[in-house]
C-alpha cells in the first residue's frame, strides 16, 4: 500500500519538533469488516522538521470556523440552553499528548486534539468556548448534573453509555501494536502473528479482550500461547519493552504513536479497531435527550466537508483515525 508522510511530534527543550516521517504514526488502514488488521510499514528516515509549540500559545493555532447557520438554527429549535448563556462549557481530562494535556507554561490550559474539537464545535454553534478540566471518573456525573454541556475526551461509544448520553462521532477508536524499533517483528495483523509473543496489555481493557480472543484461537489451532504482561506503571512497561523482556505492547494508538515519535525507540507494526471485529468510535457526548447533539453533529459534518476536521487530525498525527461522516448515536460496544 502507498505510505503518506505524516507529522509527528518530538519534544525538544520544551518545544515539540514535528518531523515528517513516513509511516510512524498513521500509515496503516484498518480492515473493519474482517478478522485482520493491515500491518504498518517500517518507518523511514526523517526528511523535514519544524518547531511545534506545546505552551499555551498553541491555542492560537487551533483550526477555527464561523458559525454554521444550519447548526445555529438547529440549536435554537432544540430548546437547549447552555449552562452559561452564550458559552459552550466543554469538559476534558488531562492525559498525555496528543489527546488532552496541560500546557507546559501555565499548567491549566488544556491542549490536544480533544479541546481542539471542543473549540471547533463551539465556533460552529456560534458560542464562546469554555474548557473545563476534570478527572475521567467525574465527567459522567458532571454531564448529567448540568455542570458541563459537552465532553470531548476520547470517549468511546458504548451501548451502556447511550442509555444516559447522546453522542456525535468524530474519530475511529484505534489500538496499536508497538515493538522496539530494532525488533525483527514487522507485522501484527491477525491471531497467528501474536502466537508465542510476550505482550503488555491493560487489564480489563478492550485490547485485552481482543488479545484473549486471539490467544484462544491460537491455542485451538495448536499454536503457542501469548505471554500476557500487565504493568500498572507505564514507565516500567516501557523499560521492559526496551530491555527485551517483552516483545510488544498493545494499547491506544494515539498515545503510543506520540511516544514513538518522541524518542524513536518503538515502532508501529499493526492497528486494530477498538471494537474489533466491529467498529468502535470516539464521540462528543451530551446529556441524554437535551437536544444539543443534533447541532453538534451538524457542525462536525460541516468541518469534515470543509477541511477543518482534517486539519485537527493532521495537527496531532491522528489522520488514520479519521471518519467520513459524523453520526448521532452510532452503534456502540456491546453491553458487558
């Protein structure tokens, strides 16, 4: 398959250097309809680099849009009233780049792809943007109680969440297999590729569920089992991979891709959708039935059609997670 060059960030002295690198972050596609995921090509040498600011000034580079008349009209017709008049209050959590993280210079401004989408939605609705930072465990009650209007924080749509919230999708949920950059492993795209490997995976996660299913398939076929490795400390897991004690990690692609770009010590060898074998999506969420989500959906589709959506994905190296159309309450991960 053809490999497009993507921008990836490397932190140097408090500033990110964005290198145009073939295949490190997003040069793979997902086969959502089958039982395999297409393997990633090996990274190619850096050909260009530019500075990318991770301070609060980064906000100035966010893709912006004018109010979308259709969305503004839909919002008015819905009867939805923002918590603060004229303002969209959007909650997100501070993790690590590229999703949501605090600016290096003020430790309060939330940066990343998720607040970028929050800003874009507020713009399209003709509202001011107010970003609130909260712990992941606190957002559901905050949305339900009316403390926040909207969440954009890497929330995967599930059937259980749809009982309490409405969603408008804006990214595919992707998981990535990463190995040491000098590893002889070049492709993980189906069950047999993980046979006999030692793999770090999060306990109780979607990725563990996928890996367990693949492991059962392998054992039934007489192949070697996976050696499951669990680390609560990310740094310890990284050390285990770098020292050769484990062969690979399997987890959310966005953050793993950024880590690979930062130090060049790991490489992507395969992508799997988070809802494998179905297709899971990341979405903006509102309280159930409050009327806001339809207007949000209109804004997102306008941005998809007019390029601002792609600009956000490219800005954070998430091109492979792009969707062609935002949907209201798409099929979610099944109930447990």
